[in-house]
C-alpha cells in the first residue's frame, strides 16, 4: 500500500476518533443496545394482568380459577363482580384478558356436558393477546383433562414438543448475537456517510482533491477505516455476547469473520454510494436513515422474512443484513457448516462488488 | 452581550437609549418598554420562524423527512413487519406410512397455515432446519397408530427452530391445534364424544382478526414523529454551531426563548404534516379504523410533538456537531421509543427496573393513546392521563432546555 494512502487512512481514523464526545458516541450506543436487546427485547408474555368474571358459584369454577392463580404468566388477577366492570378495565388496559366463566359451569361439568368459557382479549396488542389466549387455553384444557381423568381412560395423546438450537426459546439468545449484524451496519454506515459529507460541508473535501491522491485512492482511504471499525465492533460484540451473556459460539469463528468482512464491505459500498449522492450532513444522515430503516425491518431481525408478503420477500433478499443475520444466528446457535454459510456469503459478495463499483463510478464522475 | 442579559438588566435599571437602538425612543418608561419589547419580540420570532421555514423548504431533505420517511416507514411496518405467521414451512416425517398418517398429513396440508413437505427419515430435514429453510419438523413415529389413545407422548414430535422463539411457539401451537382437531374428527368418526368437555371461546375486542398490523401501525406513527421531532431539531441547532451561523444569530437581539420558539414552530408544523400523511396513509392504504375523534388525535399529537421537539432542542444544546447530535438523538429518543413504548416489545414482561424506566419514555404514552384512538375510540381513562403526562413532560424538558441554552460562544 502506498504511504500516501496509509497517511489518508490514519487521517480518517483520527478525524473519526479525535473528539472525546464523538468517541463516546461510538462506544456507548452499541453497548447500550446490547443490554437493551438482552433485557428489553421480548415478545413473551410473563407478567400480564388478567381479569376473571365468575358467574358460577360451584366448586369446579373455583378449582379452575385456582389454576390461573398458580400460573406464572399472570401478574395480577382482578376479580370482577359484575359485567359492567369488564369493559372499563379492558378499555383502560388495566387487564389484557378476561376469563368469563358461565353460570352453569359447575353444573354442566358435574353432568359431563360440554361447556365453554369465554375469553375476552384486548386486540390492541395482537401478539400478546394471541399468546395469552394460548396460555389460557392450555390451562383450561389441562383442567378438563384432569376432570375426566380418574373415571375413564382419557382420549388424549399429548405431543412431544422440542425446540432445537435454543431449547427454552429465549429471545435473548437470538436477539443479542444478531447485534453483530445490526450494530455493525448502523455504525459503519453512519461513519461512512458522515465522514464524506462532513468534509463536503466544511470544505475540506477540496483539499483532499488537490492532494496527489487519485479519486480511487480517496475512496479506498475512506473505505478502509470503515472496514477496521466494522470488524473491531463485530469482534467486541462477539466478545460481549460470549463472555457477558454466556451465549456460546457453537460454529467456527473463521466462518463468522468471513461473513463479517464481506458484509462490512457491502455496507461500505452502500455508505459510499449514499455519500456520493448527498451534499450536506443532514442529507447524508437522512439518506443513511432511509436505507437503514428498511434494511433493519426487511432483514428478519424483529420478525421473520417468511411472514412478509410474497412480493416483498425478494426485496428482503437484496438486503445484505438478511443474509448476514442468517449467518450470525447460524454460527452462534446452530453450528452452521461452511457449505450452508457460503450460500449466504455469495449474495453479499455480489452486492459488495456492485455497490463499491457503482460508488466508485459515481465518485469519479462527481470529482472529475 | 446576549439579549437575555439585556432584558434582565432593563428590568432592574432603565438603560441608556444607546443600548437599545432597536426600540422606539419613547420606550424609556418601564411599562412602555415591556409593551414595545413584546412587539419586537413577536417580530423577531416571526422573522426567526420565517428563516427556519425557508431553510426547511430550500433543503429538499427536510421534505424527505416529512413526506417520504413517514410513507416509507409505514409501508415497511405495514408490510415488512408481521408477527402473523401465515405460511409455516413444515417438514413432516412419516416413518411408517399408513392410512392414519395419511389422514393426519391431509389435515395439516389442508389448513392454510402450513406448507408441507414429506420425507420418511428425520435426517432429511436436518440441513433445512439448520439453514432455516423450514420452520419446524413434525415427526410421526413408526408406531404412531398404536400409540394413539394411550396417553403417550412419543407418537408425535414437533421440532421447532428455537432461534426464532415467536415463530417456534406459533408453529407449535398450530400443529397442536391441528392434532387436536384431527383427534376430535377421528373420535367423531368412531362414534365417540367429539367435543371436548370444556372449550374456550375467544372474543377479541378492537381487532377481531388479531392482525399484528393493526397494532404496529399506530406504534410506527409514534416512532416516525419521535424521529422527525427529535432528530430534526437536534440537527438544526447543531448545524448553526457547526457552520458558524450561530454567531450571526447571537449578534441579533433575539433572546433564548425567542430563538427556541423560532426553532420549534416550523418543525412543529413539519411534524403535523408528517402526522397527517401518516394517518391518511394508515386509513386509506392499510384500512385502519379511526374510532376516536380527530380532536383527541390532534391533542395527543400536539402534546407528544412538543415533548419530542423540546427533547431535540435539549440535545442540540449539549451537542455542537451534527454527528454527535444525531447519535445522541438516536440514543436518547429513538431507541427508548423503540424498546420502551410497548410498540413491539411487551412492557409487562420486562424486568422491574426497566418497567419503571419505561414510565419516563414519552413514546409509551403516545403509542398507548394512538392504539386506543385508532382501534378503540375516545376512552378518557387512557387518553386524559396520557396527554396530561405528555404535557407535563414537555414543560419540564422545555424548562431544562431554557436553563441549559447558553447563548455564548465560549
């Protein structure tokens, strides 16, 4: 590498890190996000307030209610005395679900007649409502089985249910490793677009142009610090994930790095591409946002790609993050072999080549 | 000398006319000063607002923020983010094919939720599960038929991909459901009691189809406004510092509150524009109901925008470069808005300290209000406390901003 290029890379790294407040801005948000995703990002329902409206005075309803009291998924159980109390409680989100036991519940159970229990759910939180409904269903179904059991053979055949790779289905185990992808993307992209647009806005870009560096060299000088920052950040998060959260890296670390480097290159290409289109920092940041938001949402980070409509799924496959998240989750949790990882690396490599070429072409045209 | 100090001094001692060349000469008596300064203040604020408006209009990126970003985000949240699993790719392993297993396979394949592939060896789907090409594997053991009705658990196995816990739970629930239905049908055909002794009858209020889009869209509107509010205002003051134009502003007689009002008002209208676009898009494209009134929508939006805007200004007073301002805005407003607003993640399941922290996040009250206004209607027990809390927060943040804004060049 020619010494003038090395000088440019050192200059870029210095200008990215010389200001102590900016240094903090590099270090604090990623760490904050790691802990946020570890402790706050959950779709589970473990502490939901529910209500019970029992119109029945018999023993069976009391037995059923005591099962709700013992369940750990509910924080508090409010007992309603009249039907009128139900609506305000749901309206004000005082309870997320209400179980309504009909008047003839105990009588019908004693007579072995089918009876149904009404479950009122707050659809404003559709996912939680669905999960709560399945909890309540399970409790009621268990109770029904126990009522029948003991006098006749139950016609039940339970299903054995296992989850591989993450047996307790903990959100943390999948969210935290994914940050190797998302945080690397946001930070590298921000650094890339801001470093070019800042020089444009402050006028120092002209100085770079009159230096003996070729446009391509300027681009490389901007790209290499991005790569260094991306790989360093990815390494730091991998260390936090394994050391602090004890989530083991079941696959090979070399496979992870192969993915990380190709992924960072693709993101650098996108960053340079955006930089070549904008002229102020505000525009650069908005450009980065307009790219980052869809990239995050169409990556399978918060919700799986398969849930998207069919016409949107090919778009998600054009997103480097989609592929890298499969690699990260695969390498951390599933011991994904290189052959399967390679299936995801080559699309990112194609994207990297494409965005870097397009960016360098735009750069040269703009500078020339 | 800043105008704030000038104003303080004029309150104490009448100033010599040379110091106050912007005022009419007869403004020496104190009541007159107050009156004429009020007029000047209005004029200055108008000028500052106009300057800010022009800056917004001239920079196309601001319009991107107000128009394109809301549309893009709503589009993404509406189509891209969904917790409704509609097609689960499931591999079914039938170790010993017979009429019973065929019946069960048909009952799985006939539901709209599954996309079924069949194999006769469980090893066939190992790679697919590892590469996440399928969401789960259902294994019907070789002695499946014999085990039915014995209370055994090994006849049917479900293996799900735990790396996506939500989908894993849903796949499990749906397969279990299909299994129960199949058992019931089988019992029916053999003349046994078909219906379970106790069944549950779910009734979902406000969102009967349980579409996740209906709860995500109001939440994403809150996120959009938070971004526009905090991010843009955080940038506009930092930009003045970075470009050096703050000196020009300091040289004018504008005081701190005037300066702040000049920044808030235009961005407030930009926020309202974004809100109008978002609401229109949600109603006409996503077919969201708007069961509450426009008035309550406007009240909640105003209260929330004021908090978001003043938070942005507070950030600007700390950060003097746009990069730093944007990072702080992301950290202090966007991330808490994403995590602690109940927009995607379930607040009640978080650890107690985080739940307590979420009470300080303005987006939480706005998300709650929006979900209620869109899906439930004008419910005072939700809206009134939320709007009051938001208003109180905006007053506190504005007071903090005023105290921290040092209009000096040190």
